[in-house]
C-alpha cells in the first residue's frame, strides 16, 4: 500500500510498460466506496497517460465485494443516482480508453466487482473465482454499467437468472458463458493477466484504440452502419506509419507467423 500515513484504497505500480492497479481494502473485501472509486479513477488516468496496458487486481481473499453497502444505505436518492453515473464515467474510461485493461480475478467477483471486471477488455479468473449478482437479494439494482456490459458478455437470460435467483457461477461456468476469457489455477491470475497485458502492449497503439473503441460502438449500430464504420476505421488503421512498417516487415519475412503453438 502506497502511503505516508493516510489510508489509501488503491495501489499503483509500473512494471515495464504495464500499470498494476490493486484494490487494497481487503478488510472490507475491496468494497467500492466513493473514496475508492475516486482513487481508482486517478489511477486509471495515470495508467492511461503512462502505460501501454494495465492490470486490475484485488488484495486479500476476494477480488471485490461490489458497492460499499454501508455507505450506500445512507445515501439520499439523488446521491445514489449520481454515484452510479460516476461509476459509469470512470468505467467508460477503461472500456473506451486508450490502453487495454485486464482484470485478474480471484475469490468473490460480486455486484459492482463484476461490473468493474466487465469494463476491462479481458478477464482472467483463477480456480477460486466465483461470480454473483446479489442485487435482487439486497433490494437494489446494478448501477455500475452491468445491465449493459455484463448483459453483453453473458446474455440477458443468464444475467436475469443471476439477479433473480442469486445464482452463483464459478470460473469455468462463467468462461462457458462468455464472461471470462481465461481460467487458470488458483493464485495464477495476476501472472497470466500481466503476461496478456504485455502481449497487448506490443500491438500498434492505433489498433488497440480501434479495437477498444470501434467494437463496442459497432455493437450498438445497425449492421449496415457497423460495416460502414468498420471500413473507415480499417482504412485509417492501414494508413498509420506503424501499420506500414508492420505490413512491410511481414512481406519481407521479418514478422512472426500466426501458428497454433
Ligand atoms: C462489506 C461488503 C460490501 C463485505 N459493502 N462492506 N455486494 C454484496 O452483496 C456482497 C456482500 N459481501 C459478501 O457477500 C461477503 O462479504 C463476501 C462473500 C464478499 C466475503 O465474505 P467473507 O466471509 O470473506 O467476509 P465478510 O465477513 O462477509 O466481510 C468482511 C467485512 O467486509 C465485513 O465488515 P466487518 O466490519 O464486519 O468486518 C463486511 O461487512 C464487509 N463487507 N462486503 C460493505 N459490499 C454500483 S451498483 C453495484 C451493486 C452491487 O455491488 S450489489 C452487491 C453488493
């Protein structure tokens, strides 16, 4: 934990080109309060400014227990709406920002914790990971973008099941549902997430930007509009000097091939 006496809830460290952003409130299972989200926002901005990719992880037994329910229980209606809108703002900077974010998951990934993970481009879960959306049991609703992002990952029917019945999904089930990209053995999520982040960091910056920003928008368009935007983004990407260099490298047999192993 960084700090000079004052309690902080989010750690930050650069490892090469990769920013490691940790939720460091394990005594409250990394529950996200207003102070946590504000600190987290600063770290997301810092990573976007100086890193080529970032990894999000949680300290302690669990990745994240979601919204801080104590703080939430004391909020007036408007504060609650504005709090949700603030989460949307911060998570959008990850989903449609400039560098890829990879979530390294373990233990409980619950409510807002799942919403945070779903704002990352990729999710790595270790064998201890489980996912829950207990909003129905708590008398609330998702407020951190889950109705859009989690729904798009796993579908309305599965999300409805999780919210209505409190169904909990373990890592492998969530992988089958599309909510997780990689499942690894217990304790190995952070290492795998860093390795993936390092791979994404070798891509052209424009390609990463286009992947992160064009795909979710095209998802919201009609097929016709999506195909048109795809052509435009594709042409723009091809015109970058990086693309020219990389295409030449392949044609001159200096670049890697796409192989299965
Ligand atoms: C919390 C929170 C929290 C733990 N807000 N304080 N999220 C939930 O409904 C999940 C609620 N949490 C749990 O189900 C469990 O805590 C866990 C399964 C995640 C972990 O269990 P365990 O046995 O390891 O820990 P614990 O003993 O339950 O919790 C340790 C402490 O963390 C305890 O405080 P203490 O002062 O008694 O030590 C808990 O009260 C505290 N704690 N989770 C506040 N979430 C933008 S909308 C998003 C909507 C949602 O996120 S809804 C889902 C909310």
